[in-house]
C-alpha cells in the first residue's frame, strides 16, 4: 500500500530544497556577457553609481581578447580611449613598458590572455557596486510588469534575476533574438545601404570564425608534437607560408619564420590566428541552439589542432606546444572561439560605409553623436568560401572614424542596450568596428548610457546624446578620432567638444592599417572657414562678410555677436591665461584652430545645444 503522506512530505521537502537552491535576485543593470564590452560596460556603469550584475559563462573576463585568445590588439594604438587606454596602461606596467608588449609584428600591444583576464578582473574588483556571476549561463528572458526577468543556471543551481535594463553583451547578440528585437545577419544589399562596395543582393554569409591556439616555446630539443588529429591533411595548409626569402617566397607566400612572429606574445608564447590557409574556419552558428553550437564548434577546434600539427611536423616547430599555463580548460585551448561577426541590431542609427568614408557629406551627421573611435581598416575574412561575393577593398578605404550613440539602441525594444559586435552597423562596416579596442569602448559607452537612463528613469532612446558624451569625455573617451590631440593635451576636452559640433572639422586620411584623422590645432583658420562652421548652429552668421584672411579676435567677437553672445576683447584677454593659450594676445593676432576651438567652447558653449540621434541640431 502506498503511503500518501510520505509521498506528499517527500515532495514538499524536494520543493523546499529547490527553493533553497534557487536564487532570486534583483539589480539595477543586468549585463549578459562578461566579454570585452560587458566588462567595460559594468565598470563604467558602476563608476557612475549604478548597481550592476554581470552574468558570464566562463571564469574569465574579456571575451575575445582573453577567453578567445585574440590577445594581439588590432588598431587604436594612437587612440587610447577610455577604459581601453586604462587596460593598455596596466599591460605596460605589468610587462615593463610599451616596447615590452610590442613583441609581434601584427600589433603594438600583445599580451598573454591570462594576464589580460587578470587585469580586467582587478579593474572590475575595484568597483564595489559591480558583482559578477561566473560559471553562469542564462536560460531564458521575459518581461514582467516592465522589468526583465532572466533565468539562469549558476554552478548547476537555477535562479532568476530581475532588472529594468539589460545590456546584451553576448558574443552573438543572443539576447536580441530572445527578446524579439529586430536585427540583421549576413551581407547587406547595396540597394538598401547605398554602399557601392556591398554586393548587389543580400545574403546570409558571415565572416569566418577562428578557434585560436596559444603556443609556448618549450626550448630547443623539446618535442611537444600533439597526437595526429583526425582527418589531418597537410595539403590544405601548404599555402600558409614558404621557407624562401625573408618576406615573400613562392607564389607570394610569406616566409614561415616571419609568419610565426605575427602573433608572438611576451614570455615566448605565440598566438595562432592565421588567416587564409591557417586556422580560419567558415562556420555560421548564429541561429543554432547552444547545444548545436557546441557540437559544430568541435570541427573548428579540430581544424586548429590540424594546423598546429602541421606547424609542428611539416614546418619543424615541434618545440612549440600548446601552452599549459594559459586557459583553465582540459584541452588547454581557449574557452570560446573568435567570432568576427554576429547578429546586427536594427537601431535608431545605422552606421554605413558612406558615413565612415565621408562623415561630413551625409544626410545624417552621425559624427556629432560619436561615443567610440576606431582607426582599423575595413577587413573581412572570407577567403575560405568561394561562394561569398568578393568585396573590392581597394574601393573600401576609410579614414579613422567614430561610432554614433544610436547604434547601441534598438529602434523599438524598451529596456535594452546592445554592445559587443552586435551594434547597428552594416556588414561592410562591421569589418572595422569588430576589433578589440572599439568593442571595449562600445561597452564603456553602453555603461554610461545605462547609468544615465537609470538615474533619470527614462528609456535609453530618451537620454540626451550630449549628456552621454560628456560623461564619456570625463572618463577620457575620445568622441572624435583626432590623432594629433591626445587626451593628455590641455585642450583635449574642448577640442573634442567643438569637433563633435562640426564647427571645426578634422581631416581624415586612409592610411594602411592605422587610418588617421587630424585636427591640425596649430594650423591657421580663415574667417570664412570659421563662419561656415557656425552657420549650422547660428544661422544669423550669414550676416557676416568673411574673407579668406586669418581669423582674429576682432572677427571672432563679431561672429559671436551674430550668435547672440556679447564678449569683449578684455574678457578674452582675462580668460587667455586661464585657458592656457601661451601665445601673446593682441587684437590682430592670427588665431589658429586650437585657439578658435578653445575660445568658442569657453564663451559660446555650442556643445550644450542638443542634437538628435541622427546628429540634427535641436536649438
């Protein structure tokens, strides 16, 4: 006979035990993903007073630049913006200066992934209002009474956490999909984006991913050759390099020793992330389930092991073995692959090639709303799939650029900000915005936007652009990518603000692998150039009769009067020393661009005039 009471008691005890194990939490800001952008978003939001929780599946912070092993920074060497600059400074201190991290020819900043994780963990630990749940996988998300409720499993224990605001910092934009937020994948049609370099028809091709390996030099005579991987075929790797002359051998292939120096890290380690005939792997897992992704990615990992075996056996690098002191994994390979492309948000602003190539000639003045900068060229890895439409990159050259705030904000979904590689850009532009320093900045901008949204109890799309930019400037972030006005410059903030108005514009130059934009602070400025810059903000400036002569304090005073601001020469003279303008002042002094920017910022405050997410001036 069944004892009903015993069954009921047993069920109640099980329920009670489950409730004890289940975690029900609340936070101001929930960040899903502790990768590059999730980490910086959490730090910035916490610094601005928000209570922040990050859910991270691994035991590390940093995502692609640590957990995925891409520990050679691409770009922004001359633009150490915000937390990216803080991170790099910590690397310099750890290794002994800039030269100590310039170990490989692909980058000026290379480091061991475990060191990168340690630095990010230390930066995060300083923020008392930031908590991080490692070994935590989100399992569902829904909205209840205007608040998000996210279910998760942490160390095999289920739980839920509620928050009014979420940042999607996942590697592939998974929260966007789960919340039914509109997004794009694949290559866009030029008919939709107006990008002449894009294919005629849209398709679902994305950039290849890479399962990176970190090798270590175990010394001459060591044999660290791994077991022969299943399906190994050396022929598919033979085109990766050629042991011929120092730089180009048979068929234009690179010398093999030179190739290996590509990703040389400190302490005799090597990042194996070689394109083309190396370990790039064509695989689109974006719309797969977590389980299906894990299974599919085993093939990408196997491909990398085959390449490592090729390096060891065919090229003679048997003394280079998989590093045993980097990743906390059984196979000592990175915890995640390097995803170059993800879902892309349909945001309130979408940055396209034309905006990057010619920012001042577009209907949208997105440059006025910039919150992150980059100088890396548009770079797509597609060589391994012959079906992918080819892009003529000789026609896709761009200067350095900035990214609009609206690219982080969904056009419709409330309570959501998007970061990482899933921001609202076209497929073409993603080839430049996907790099590590840019993504670190995108996270910082997302954190600032979130903090202000929470403080003011409004939706992210209702937050004032200039307020977010001012918070970022305070944190040492570049709004404009001026290579010749570093953040240590005494007038960095003023020139950044005036640049973001467009009253004085920089000059962009496509330049190999480090594109440039110059402000030319010491260059003279004419009355005409200055007047043209004022017109967008102050239409009455059309009453002026400027010439091509150099701008002087006298003309400057006259120009400001058309904007409704009365300033005397004596007031300029009184402020001159305070503003650290060193040249001796006199009424007919030819003003340079730095002087014009600093004085206009100080007396006119045009940056305080609101702009929309398209950069339209809202007087």
